[in-house]
């Protein structure tokens, strides 16, 4: 199900994924070409052409773009999804959230620009 | 011609002293020892009890002290059992211009051509179709059913904007929860609880606060948003 292609990482600074307390660290941008579940700390941006689940404990330092998104972890650089976005309890998102439709559960933490729906004024 | 009232001799249960009383007396005071006593006929149910049908009641909270009490649904006024404040329970309708503050425990309706010009109006339930220059307070709900405008903001329990309706507020809105199926425009809107935006609803505000949010497909939201600060889930 998962397909990871590294992109945008500096070859000299790129490192092999580390296992630190069970959560690997990835430097660079990550791109998924199928439905995926991300359980890693990504020091870059994440893009998914299908549905993406950011698992609890996972962190993305950059932005996340997907067709549909379910967030249980943390995103620092905002997120964008054409379809449905679901921030579950425990999720932390900063900067912005652009979505086709949205559900933010009690216990989710969001601060930023919010745009839901199309053709907004 | 005057009727002659028959008298009977009654004995005080305390001191035994006798005195004359009307044959129909229900209670009296002994002229000898001063004790109050009832007629034997009254105490054994000689007085016919009137069976009252169940009175439908509703709970009411005083705007002044917050104490709750039950009142009959049909009651037009009452008195707070805690602070003694007079409670106006009826409903009022504003169909034209209206000045002066309003405080009701019932329902206030501001019609499509209504214009509330007082500084503050409080009613348990407010149905808004027109305009208000003053601040609106609706502890139960504020329902927007037309193209409405509020200049000074509003607060209350539930904010409801019906399909096809719209609310433009010049100042902050503070509610416990909200259901938006029409259009809402304001500088700041704060919900202590959940906010739901329906398929034809839209919320456009500079700042939006909520504890939880559901925007159904087709619904629109635009603005700077923050979830209510609960226990910290994590910092970035």
C-alpha cells in the first residue's frame, strides 16, 4: 500500500531512516502514489495522490497535500486536501487547513487560516 | 332580609374551653388560650378536594441570579423564588421600530421589517428576521430566519441560521454551539462547543473559535480559526 519516493533531499545530507523509539526520521520530501499511512517524522513536505493517514506520534515539519487526509499526528506547515479532511483528537495542525469538507474532533488542536469549500469570497 | 347563620359550640382541643362558632367554620383561634385549631370537618376531609388536572410545567432560570424553578407553561409572569425578581414570561414581537431595553423570560421575535433600537434585549429565545442596533442575549437560542443584521453583537446558547437566511454582525458573537445552514458574516465568532456548517451554509469571519467543527460537503468556511484551548495535546 505504501510507496515512498524521496524527492528534494540533498544527497550529501540525506540519511538512512532511523529507528528512534519506533518512529523513523526521514529528511526530504515524501510522496505517496497510493493510499498510505505515515508513521514517521518527516523533515520536509509530504504529498499523496490518494488518501493519507498521518498516524499518532508522526510529525511533518513541512506541509501536507493529499486527496483525502486523516490526521492523528502533527503538521507544522499546513495541509491541503481536495476532499475530506479529518483532524482526530490529539492531532496538532498549524499554519493553514484547506479542505473540501472538514471534521475537527474535540481534542484536536488547530490554529491557522481555514478555508473549506470552493469559490470562497 | 338577612340570613341567620347557625352557631355551634366548639371545644378547644388544648384547654377545653368552649366558644360559639359558625356551623360552617373550618378553623379558629381559642379565645381562652390562643391556640389555633381546625374544625373536625376540615381535618377529616369534610372540605371537598378539587382534583386538578396535571399542569404542564417548564424549567426557568432567573436572568438575575441564575436560580432555576418550575413554572406553568401558560404562566405570563412569575417571581424568582431565590432573589424575588419579577420575571416577565410572556412573548413579544417587534414588527417596526422599537426603542428601550427588553428583558423577557419568554420569546422575542423581531420581524423582517422590525428594527430594535434599544441598547440591549434579553429573551430566553430570540427569532431574528430584521435588524438590531442593540446587543442581543438569548440564553436558549438565537434563530435567524431572514436577512438579518446585528450591530452590537450577540450571545447565548444555540445559534441557528436557517437555510436561505443570513446574519451580518458588526461585533462579536458568543454562543455555546451553532448550526449554520445559511450565511454568517462577522468579525469574531466564538463557540464554546461544537459548530456545524450544513451543505448550503457558510461562515466568513476574521476569527472563528470552536471546540469541534463539522463542515459538510458543500459547506464553506473562511477565516482564521482556532480550536478552544483544552488540555495541551502537544506543542509545535
